[in-house]
C-alpha cells in the first residue's frame, strides 16, 4: 500500500549564534497506513526536530532545509501550500509534556471544544460558523473518545482544570484529542516518558488498540527500547541526525545489522550482565564528524567510514547505512 | 534483626499537613507511614514504587532533611533520628544523599576545583594540600582527567557533571549513600556507564547504597535486595532475584507485569491493573491496595503486616493465593 508519510534524504538545520547546527543529515523514513513505527535514538539525535519538520512547525526564521522531501497524505509539507489543511486534520500530535500544552486558566472542556471547532472531522473546509447541531455531535464524539481512552466520568472531567488531572490522565486526554479529528497519522513524541510503568502500560495499550481498531498510523518517538518493543511494528534508529537502520520489530531486536543498534541494545541493563555503554559522547550538531557520524565511537570503523557516507541499503524491509554491517544474531 | 545492620528504621513515619484557606490545617498527608528496614553494611538495597509512594520521603527522613513524625532511624547501632531528637553532627559526612542530578547543584560561576574543595572546607579541617590530594584521587576514581578541575560546569557534558557531583559527595568519605533516581533521564548508553561507575566505587570505597528508582530493570541489575513501596509502606521485600522470579504481593505482581520485556509477549495486550495510586492524603482503611486489588476479600478490611518466610516478606493476607496465579511477567 502507498505510504501515508514518506521522508526522503532530509537534511536540515538551524542558524544559531555559534554557527550552523546541522541537525538532520539524510533522514529516511516511511509510515504505511495502520502501521506503528518507532523512531528511536538517544537524546539530541533529532527526534523532536524531525517531528517538527513533518508537522511543519519548525521556527521558519532560523530553519534551513538543504536537501530532501517530506510528503504526508500526498501534500508536500516543506512547501507550505496544502500543509496547513493537512496539519491538525490528516496528522495530529501528542507532545512529550502534556502539561505544557494545556492553558492552565481554562477548563479542559473549553479547550477541547475550541479545538473541535476548527479541527472536527464534521467541519466543512472554509466554514467558520459553528452550528449547534455540529457542536452537539462534536461533544458526543468527545465524550465517546474520552471513554475509549478509559477516562472515568468524562462529563465531569471536562469541567476540571488541567492541574486537577494526574499525569496519566492528562496524557489520555492528549491521546483523545489527537484521535478526535480522525487523522490518518498521529505523531507521538515520547508520550509515556514521564509516566510510571503501570500507567505507561495502560496508555500504550490504549494507543495501540485504538490505532489498530481505527487503522490510524502512528509515528512513535522514544528513547525507551522497551516501550518500542511494546507497541511498534517497525523500528527506525537514528544516530546524530542520520538514519542508521530500519527493521521490522522482531528482526530489529534479534538480528540488527548496524553497529550502533547493537551497542545500544547491549547497553540495556540485564541480570548477570554488566553493560559498559558506548564510549565517547554524542557529537554536537555544530561540528558533526564527516561521512558516517558514528565513526569516532564505532569499533568497526575504517578509513572509508571517515570519508564516504554509507548509503541506506539492504533487502526486503531491513535497511541499514553501514560500510561494515554486522552479521548473525545479537548474542543474548 | 541482625546486629550487623548499618542502618535501621523502626516504625518510621513522616506526615505532612495539608493546608487550606488561611493556612488552616485541613488534613494529613501520610507520605511515609510506618517503615521498618534494616540495611547491612556493603549491601545495595533497592527501593521501588510508583511516583508519590514515598521513596524520596524515606530517603530524606533517613538523611535528616525531614524530622520523623514517629519512629526512629538508627545508624551503626546509634539512634540518629526520632521526633524531637537532635541530629548528631558527626553523622553528616558518613551518610550522604544524592539527588537525581547531582551535577545540577554545581555553582555555574565556580571552577570545578572550587566546587570540590567547598564541602571539605565545611566538613573537615584538612589543610589545602591535603584537600587537593584527596580531590585528585577521587576525580581519577570517577574517571575524569585532573585538568577538568580548572573548567566551569558549562564546559563539560551532562554526564561529566553528574560525575563531579558524585565526586563531591565521595570525598567526604561516606559509608552509606542514598541514591535517589540516579539514572532517570539518562540514555541507556550513558546509564550503563553510570551504573558501572556506582559498582566500581562501591567496591573501592566499601560503600552501602540505598538505591531509589522506579526503573525495575536497573534495580534488578544493581541491587542485592529490593523493597517495594505502596502509599508510604513497604508491601514486599526480598532478595532481588527472588522478588523478580516469584513476586508475592498483588501490587508487586502488577508492577512487574507492566514493565515491557524485550523478547517477551506484549504486556499491553493483557495488562489489567486499572486506575492509579490513590492520594496519600486519603489513604483507604485496611489494605492500601484494596481498591485496585483483583484478590480483595473481606479479610482485607484490616491492614496486613509484612509476613515473612525467610528473607522474603509480603504485606498481604492472600499472598499465597496470589503467588499461585499465572503471571504476565513470566521470566523469559
Ligand atoms: N531551535 C534550535 N536551534 C538550535 N539547535 C536546535 C534547535 N532545536 C534543536 N536543536 C538541536 O538539535 C539537536 C536535536 O534536538 P532534538 O530536540 O530534535 O533531539 P531529540 O532527539 O528530540 O532529543 P530528546 O530525546 O532529548 O528529546 C540537538 O542538538 C539540539 O540542541
Ligand atoms: N515537603 C512536602 N510537603 C508536603 N507534601 C510532600 C512533601 N514532600 C513530599 N510530599 C508528598 O508526599 C508524597 C510522597 O512524595 P515522595 O516525593 O516521597 O514520592 P516519591 O516516591 O519519591 O515519588 P517520585 O517517584 O515521583 O519521586 C507525595 O504525595 C508528595 O506530594
Ligand atoms: S559506516 Fe563505518 S563507522 Fe559507520 S557504523 Fe558502519 S562501520 Fe561504523
Ligand atoms: S491484603 Fe487483600 S486487598 Fe491487600 S493486596 Fe492482599 S489480597 Fe489484595
Ligand atoms: Mg525530543
Ligand atoms: Mg522521588
């Protein structure tokens, strides 16, 4: 089936006081309808920046794009025309920090209905008038969706202020809000990072169930490999703004080919094994290493890794960008 | 209780007043509500539980940052904290509390050398030369070059700041270190390095750790014994391997079942625990877990105490039945 989202060879960055931050450097990623794709990578690798590029929300005055394309539901998200109508309708966003995205001064219900006024699937493009009939239908849809994300007593919840909700409840409201416009793609940026494991399990369960039932595609960014295992069908690993590897979930965890993916998986704490981590630090986007950005930390690096950028290749759905890919299963 | 215990708490409670309008006391928040623990010299005792269950309050009450409301803390056989009991001054250096991010407490306008000297100036009467000698030894032990002492905090990475923060605490020569969420917010590759550092420092300086974390995988790999807290109480305590292999308390079982296990079945598909921990200012009567417990029965109207077989204790009337149920977190 055709992709709902396709990011191809995207390279972009920011003008900063200290120079050019070359944040994304050749990112490739696709999401098909109904699929949950995990975008994993360590802090600072560019996950939120990529989400911003897809949504078209990066600060225009300081952002430059030097290469590549982002196409979402057929619209070119970098061009600007058509992007506005797609954003908030065909694609919605679940942010990392749900508290910051509510206005503390207004009741939840007021904020939800305000959103529905503009983003409801029942709104005809261009119409400003919010009819009573549509308002009623929207309100029913809101209540039904709050129930679907397992929030008890949704009508009472709409009367509350943001600070009266727990972190898990706020995140559920955000999921409900993201699904209400009946989007084709939801981008969830680390949606459970701040939550406890039991609440995380509840939230991931809700997100996965709704995505599967409604055929919504999800791009799920995280640095938590356990959460990626839980919810994803396919996983994309990014290192310092470069796509390192793309693989179906099982294969990703059992037989990764990229050295960085292997080192990341071997860093996970496990009984009877004392992982050492990855020596060295993530490079600054102000002065990234040339060619393969992982070469200063890679045990397999040779001359070619420093001079020539490895292209993303491989077979049938398992792709990796590496001159010297690893073979065989990841040892347990 | 073995008399080798380095640290002991007996019936330790810490309550906070809940204040309403005009600062009138309208209730009591029982953050810590009767904890008996014994930590042996050289041991790593893990404290796990969800946000708000009282982990940090336990650490801070032991440390003397909070006065106990009831009960006492004994260190090396001597009472060091009880209601109205003055804290022995000599204790300060021997018992140390490490906040989540020890690097955050560095003064940005001081060189790292000055930040390192300061605690020694306050707590010891070493000469300048003796202080410098000790600092150089510890800096090497945490894996930083001595030349870093001339730098300012913003000139080193976040991970290195954490190392400096730890070094400041270690140079006082503590015996017991309370580590409060020491790896939260770290990427796995950095986390692995930090955990390796904790292990190495423990060997080298003969430290005892109270290791507070909500990351079960980290606790499992790091701790000798683990105590599970729920609403201000320890509900289960056991040697780590045993707790993870054969949990007894229904809450512990839910907690373990919620944690994703890479390679195992998706827990989100059969995770059943509903709701979130109740508010510690309105703790239910009887067993605290009663409202969410799938095994709750009339007997649970009375609060259960820890029931031990050997070193493994669970505070549940029905733990024998609970332990027989199949578990979603069957070890892979
Ligand atoms: N507006 C900006 N100006 C300059 N640099 C920026 C800007 N936004 C992001 N960056 C830089 O881009 C890099 C990627 O940041 P981004 O927030 O996308 O990472 P991330 O993968 O989402 O990290 P995290 O896991 O910590 O959320 C970082 O080095 C960051 O400092
Ligand atoms: N100084 C204080 N005054 C009033 N209430 C407090 C105070 N410190 C903690 N509490 C309350 O006591 C309860 C336990 O808090 P505590 O910080 O010990 O939890 P925790 O287990 O460390 O949680 P987390 O995992 O989020 O750090 C919480 O409900 C908290 O709001
Ligand atoms: S291209 Fe070279 S440096 Fe990059 S990951 Fe592969 S082996 Fe390592
Ligand atoms: S005492 Fe009763 S309510 Fe409490 S955990 Fe045990 S079975 Fe559940
Ligand atoms: Mg981010
Ligand atoms: Mg805490």
